[in-house]
C-alpha cells in the first residue's frame, strides 16, 4: 500500500504536494518523494527513506519549483527497503518520464527479463514500479512521435495495460 498524488497548476505545486503527502502518510511510512517540472521542462526532485516531514526540510522545498508535480509515500509490499526504491522513479527516454505507483504487478519478474533480453533495457532494482515505468517508456517510444499527441499517450497506456498483470494505480509526469 502506497499513496500517490499528481497536481497541475499555474503556480508552484510543491507545497500542495507536500501537504497531500502528509495526508497520505498513513499509506506509507518507509519513504517519500516528489518530482516537479518547471515550465521550461527542468525537473526538480527529492526522495528518500523516512517520513514526509523528515524527507522534506525547508531547504529542500525551496529547490522544488514547478507547476506540475507528482508525489509518493511508500509502504513496501514488493521490492526491497533501500533508498533506491523510493519514488517517483525516472527514465530519461523518451521525453523524460517520472512515475509513482501503488500496487503489485504479478508478472514483473517475467517482464523484467523480457525488457532486458528483447529491448536491452536495464532494470536496476527488483521493484515492480521500475518495471512498470520501463514498460510504459518502451510503449511510448514505439509511438515514434517527436511531439506526441494525446492519442499517442493513450495508445502507450493501453499497450502497457495489456502487458502487465496485477492491481495498481499510477500517476506519471512526462517532461515538457
């Protein structure tokens, strides 16, 4: 069980995400994180093990500028308990995708092997969230759009759903 949040606004969203994560803290006490995106496309992120109040000090919040953002609090049900399992997770291609996930994928080991052998994608952890992120990134890259349209995203989401098994909720931020 984890907690996820996504916010889009005209102004900085970091404080709202922080407050939301505090309200979701009961859904995960192992780790917390957020990624925000500036209008220029620059990502700012912070994630670590611990409670929301411990992960995000004022100096961290000052650096989290952006009008789009996602956040996550983690309760480990799959994968390990190290800092590398904190979310949101990120891949730089295509476009730069950050993803926060709640749930369990029942076929993540099989998918991780497929990603490596067929697509040469390296999965660094045994986190099903990292597998999900890489499946979505792969399906989005297959759309071959320099400037993707909404239909490209929906097609990638549909193809991702067809490949994964389990129960889950996801929020993603695609840079730009």
